[in-house]
C-alpha cells in the first residue's frame, strides 16, 4: 500500500483528501476554524495524453483515492489553512473578505504547490504536484481541492438570504495538462437561500483565468438544503458558523475545478 504525504515537512505519514460529498469529523483540531465537515473534490490525474478522475472514499477526515491501482491517502486536517498548513503559506491577501495565500511543500524530489483561502469559519486548499507511480520511474500530475469549516449542521431559516464571496480553481484541457492551459481561474460566487422552500441557488460570475480568458457564468438552481449542506451536479457546499455566517464548498466542472467561499451579507 502506498501512503503519499503532502506534508512531509511536518513529519506526517498520510496526506489529505477529496471527493463529491461531505465528510465529517468529531475530533478536536488545532485550528482557527476548527472544522467539523469537509467537501473534498475528485482527484484529477494527468499522465501523458490522458486524464483520470476518481472520487474519494472517506472515513471521517481520512480520504483515499485510486492512483494507478494504488491507494493515495490524505488526512484532510493536514490541509487546514488555519492549522497544519499555516506555517507554509505566504503572500496573504484579501479578496471579497476571503484571505488567500500560496505555499510550496518539498521533500526530496517531490514538490507540491498549495493555494489556500480562509475566513472566520471556513477554509479551502488546492494541491497540485507530480507524484511517482509503479516502479517509481513514471510520474503523473495531480490536482485536488478540499473545502472545510465549522458547521452546526442546521439550515438557515431567517435573516439575510444572500452570501457573497469568491470562487477559485484551475482550468485545464480535457485530456492534456499543458502549462499554457494550466491556468488559475477566479470569479465571484453568490449563494441565495429560499427559507420557505429550503433550497439554495449558487452562481459563479465574472469568471476569468489569469491571462484574461473569460468563461461562461455557472448556475445551480433550487438545490435542497439538508443538515446545513447542499449539493448539485458538480458542486457540494455547506453553511458555516454558529449562525450560518458563511457558506462554501468545492466544484468539479468540465475543464475546471476548485472551491468557493462566501460571507453572509
């Protein structure tokens, strides 16, 4: 069994995770946001002219993906940008109320690039890097994102019905992983709740990559709220904070994937 650690520098043996549905943890975490729930993305693997996608299998905050027939295991707690990852982040800036920073984790020939965001009750981390497989002579690029936060697992039922913030991610070709299309994507995110029908609409707008290429707005309509969470095709999210002060999650769409984080207006 292969255990590949994202945080070698911290001396961990396991790494971090992703998928298409929420996973929760009852354990105490040394963290500013003290996450109780996480929304990990699919793992995308790019090798030669091919791209593979795998959903995680999670036990609490430990998630495992299939990586060329071998288990690639991650501990989500280790990707908390306000906890274990905090010493590795640099260049913090704030966009729409969300703090953003980058970092690099290295061990020997392995190097992982980190892109993270956080606010009072939530955080997200994107991981990219090159990982050996088989006998170690072949390598593949990986991309995954996990969103996490403190949730009391209840639905908002009153107050402001709008949360606004950001979406961030990576744009890539459907098959090939080339530098010219491995672009950072950013945009605005809006979550709107209907307290009567107990559903939410999610919109990503003004989406563009770091070379100015624009992408179409993305909309999810009438997503049912349940236990403080919501899901739609290619998207999963949660309300965070004791009074639903924030909302965020992850998305997996054709050609780009990432996370979104919003704050109640």
